[in-house]
């Protein structure tokens, strides 16, 4: 597939600048050569626009109609339709557009361009869930840093429920828009807007996302290796279809065993506490955090009630079997081959937070409804042997599982991936397995040997896209970093790697008292490139990151 080279949009910069000034319609012919020459020589201060914001309304972009180009003054801003006001924003040009690259596709784009504070770079934000929403809250921090930034609805409008997939029924192109096309179209069109507005292309293009945004970033590296110089992805929803099956099965197992509602949460809490007690000290530090659940050998059967035991302190054999089944991987029922990782030991608090003990899992259900093209499908007829292959055949386009990242590597791209060891939405075992697959595909023998372009950071005790019992703040999406140095701020870490060739040897994750930055720091730990882990030096405060080093466990 064709992509626009990252570092060289210069050939089209002058023409696009002129198009912005000429007053042409959005599907007009080529601009006047005289105007092109004039626009290309506009003298502007570094980081400042070369044309008025309103002129972008008339810019001619392929398959695209620009519906609004509005200059927003510095200060506070509440986007129309938003419940949130974003403060301390620099002046910027807000561009809204709709692109229709193929019949049946209609993708909304929003791009914010700093008027005088541009750092010369572009950072695109990812989506969440089934998309359909423009996440302004993830654009605002990047705008404050000087980035031009963009977001897309991935080709469909927001619905009343985040798990309502009626937008997909009868619209196959919308599924493709969601799978990859929306993100790619935004990257292409944003770069053209940047060239037109500033009279020059961006120096670097970045992507930052978590959950579905993590999947989008991975998909971009796989399909369009030149779209972004650097990519940050967390809680990556890459193997979308098996994850849907795994979560659907999990909820059915919990329901069958009666692990539901508040009493179900109490049972899962019992399991969490028992697993933590069994494995907490495996890393030499007793701190309430299981450092690496894959090394924990806890068995839920140890919680089964004994004769005369208070039932409030134990669980039934059926409940233990359900928890154990959910810890096990999904296997192909025909071949018995590994398909997807199960829940991590010690992720029960995260299962409670996500509400997986409250009926049928809505995420898994929605994907099967989409695959069957049937909003009434309720999982009562679910059959792993027949339904899982059908789901994969219908929605495989959403998956981001190609382990061949060599085109991205050869293009000079850098990828930082992070995942919480306690993530119960997209389980961490698959992410680790994918990393191993990338190593195998490169023909290299050691995990560390892909670290010249791809580094994976696993966060102990951290749930989906953050939160949990472990320190989770690394300056990722929706997090204000403790400081903007590359060790505490993952955005700065990626910049240093891409722009200066300084790879991230560790990240320092922070946990705040009560989860509130205003209440001070409770704990900091180094997070190391996988397969390394934080190793305690044997003395000193275990809440102080300096008392740990990165090494092989």
C-alpha cells in the first residue's frame, strides 16, 4: 500500500500552501503557479503558521471535505459537545474534516494546529473501545507540548452505549475504517494540513494510544511502516478476536459458578489476596505486588472450603474450577493449540474493576453480534468449536498480529510498547508471546536483539491502560508525568530515541498516594525492557526506585 514518506512532503508543501490561500473549493483544480510561488516564500517565525487558519477551509485534499477551520485563542476551550473544558491551551487552529476514500466510508477527522508554539512535530492519538468518539482529552496535553495533533472517529458516530455495534450491521466498509483505514487517513491528511498551514512538513510524526489505540498503533507499524517515526502503545488490543472469545468464556464461567455481583466480587477478592500472599515475595520484596504472574504457581483449589470452615473465608470447588479455567489459555478445540492467553494470576482486582463478574461480557458479546450480523445474538448458543473460527473469519481485519516488523525497522521506526501484568481486558500473556514472535520472524536468537527498534515494558500490578496496585504513571496517555525527562515520561523517551538515538533503558513508574498526584508520591519503581525486571539491591526503601536495578530475574 502506498504511504507518504515521513520526512519529505516538501514536494507538495508549496502547492498545498497556495491551495490554502487561493480560495479554491475542496475539490478544485490545481492552484495558480504564481500563487504557489508566493505562498512558498512566506516568512514566518519558527513554529508559527504561514497562512490564516480560516484559509484551510478551502484547502483541496483528496476525497476530503473540510467542514470547519477555526482559530481558537489561547486559554480555556470547551469543544462543542464536550463535557470538559481544557485549560492552559496555546492558540491553535481547529480543523474538522470528513474523508470518503471509498464508497460506504465516511471518516471524521479533527486536527489541532498550534498557531505560534508549534514544535515542528505531529502526534496522533488513538481511540478506545469500538471508537466512534473524538477524544479531545488526549489531544490537549500534546497541544500544550507544542505538537500538532489529530484524532478520528474511525468512520462511525458515537452511540448511546460503548458496546452498541449497530453502526457495523450492513456496513462492511465501516469495519475496515475501524480496523485501520481511519487511522491511516488521519495520518495522511494531517500531514497535508501541516504542510499547508506552516508552509513546511513536520520533522517527526508520532502515534500514542492505549487499548484499541494500542491496536491501531501496532496495525500502523505493520501496514503503513512509514506513517510514523515513533509509536507508543499500551494495553494493546492487538489480537482482538481471540480476546473477545476469551472474555466471553470468562464471563460464562463466572456465571455458571455463581461468581456474580457483590458476592462474586468478594470471592474474586479472596482469590486476589490468596494469590498475592503466595507469590508476592517471589521477587525478594513483599509489597502487595506480584512482580511477574507468569512465574506464580498459585492454585485456586487451595481456597476450597474444608469441613467446618467459615464459608466467608473460602470458596466452593466449582468456583475454584471457574477461576482456574479463566487463568488457563484459550485452546483450539480441534487441534488443542494455544490461541490466546488466559487471565494473569493476581488480576482479580482488575476483573472486578472492569465488571467482568456482572453477567455476560459486553465486549465479547458485541464482537460476536458483529460477526453474526445479528444484534439479537445473546451467547446462549455459543459453541467454541464453530463460533470462534467464524468470528475470526469475519473480523480478522481488526487484528494486528503480523510479527514481521522489518519494514517498520528498515524505515527507521521506533516502537515502545507497555502492558500491565494485571490487565484483564487484553491479557498480557499474548503481548509477551507476540514479542517472541517478532524475535523469531527477524531471525534473531535473543529477545534483546529486537531492542534496536522495539522495546516492551511490562508493569507489575497494573491493570488495563493504568490503575492497579502497582505504580502505573509513566506519562502515558491520560497521565501527567512526574517530570518530562525520558525516564519518567514515555513521550520524552520516544523523542529521545527517535531524534537522538538514545534508547530507553528503563522507565520509572510512579504510584501516588490515594491515586492523587496532589497527595504526593507513594512509590516509584524502574520498569525494564522485557525480559529484564526490576531487581531489589537488598537494602534501602523499597518504595524508592534507586534501590532497584534492571536485570534478568
